[in-house]
């Protein structure tokens, strides 16, 4: 019997992304997956995320990774013939399998491509950094109240619709200053390629050479500040050339 042409039914395989693009992954169901981890933040989990970022950056020559909570954004270019389905599925599975091995439970990530021009990257990251800050306030307020009230639903109901100033007040009145928590919890972590200079002695002569290395910044600048924009511009320009 003659088969239908199934290859032609792979309708989405020809969707293409631009040469340079952002990819964002988000952990599926991580409120459950991370139940046994330290709350609201577990530095061991954050470290595992950062280690996976490093491996993905090396594997696919991504420019940087920005991560907080269970999400991560990479800046990438020219992989898999720019095919959207390939990019989304492979980056998600490579990241998920690596994190599963590191934290010892099976995890999955969704994955999406975001179109952004190079001069818009700092604005995109500032948007994600705002989200990191909102998450941070919510998480601290939630777990602080949970210790008092003991019932997750009641706490959720109490916090519903509360704006930043109210969350600040809840924390301050309990002796927690949300501006003094570790920076990575408020601003996220940036992983990027950096050119480092080395010196070595060869036959009595000091020889200087440069090498690209992946470094981690657990204390990144605010991406909508002048300092943050300049910092990102340098990283991106080095990667492009
Ligand atoms: N214990 C613990 N939980 C964390 C940590 N970082 C992130 N999480 C959890 O991960 C969740 C991430 O938020 P979401 O992505 O909105 O929630 P989700 O459960 O993953 O839901 P979906 O993404 O919609 O599947 C947070 O609500 C926290 O519960 C951490 O360091 N420690
Ligand atoms: Mg999630």
C-alpha cells in the first residue's frame, strides 16, 4: 500500500528563527520538584542551574546565560540551521537532562525563542530582572508568613493582590530587610564568556596570552542602569567579533 507523504506533514519543521536570538527555559512544576530544597532559596540548586548554564554555553557557544529561580535565558546564534523546533527541543532536553543528573530527580523545562535586536537585549534582561525582584519579595513574604500561619492556602489568600510596598512592610515588621538579602536572590546570576590574560614563563621570558573563560557573576549590575548596559554591550561585542 502506498504510504502518505508523512515527511510533508512535518509542517512546523521549517519555521526559522533569526541568526541571533534569545532562548528562555522555565522549569515545569518546580514548586513541587523543589519541595525538599531550602526555602525560599537554595544556593545548591542555584549552583546546579549555573553549572548547567556553563555546559550549555560551552556546547552551543552561547554568549551568556541569565538565571534566577527555575528559569534561564541564553543569547545564541546560528545553531541547527536556525530551525525553531530543533532549537526548542534540543536546548530544553539538554538542559533538563543535565539538571536531573545534578539534583537527582527527573525534571523538564519548557523552552521558547524570543526575537530581540542586539540593542534591545539589556531591556529584555531588565524585564527578567524585575521579575526576579518580584519573585524574591513574594517568596520571602510567603515563607515568612508560612512559618507563622502554617497553612499554605491561608498564606496564599492573605498575599493575594498585595503590591510591593505591602510585601516590604510585611517583611520589615518581622525584621527582614529585603534589600539586604544576597544579591543573586534579588538580581539573578549572569554567566558569560570573559577574555582573561595569563602570564607564563617560557625559556626565561614572560609570555602573555589571552584565553576565553566562562565566568559567573552572582552580584550582577542592574541591567537598566548605565553600568549594566555598558557591561552587557561589552560582553555581546566580544562574542560577536
Ligand atoms: N525550595 C526552593 N524552591 C525554589 C527555588 N527556586 C525556585 N523555586 C520554586 O520554583 C518555582 C518557580 O515558579 P514557577 O515557574 O512560576 O512555578 P512552577 O511550579 O515551576 O510552575 P510552571 O513553571 O508553570 O510549571 C517557585 O515558585 C518556587 O516554588 C529554590 O531555590 N528553592
Ligand atoms: Mg516553572
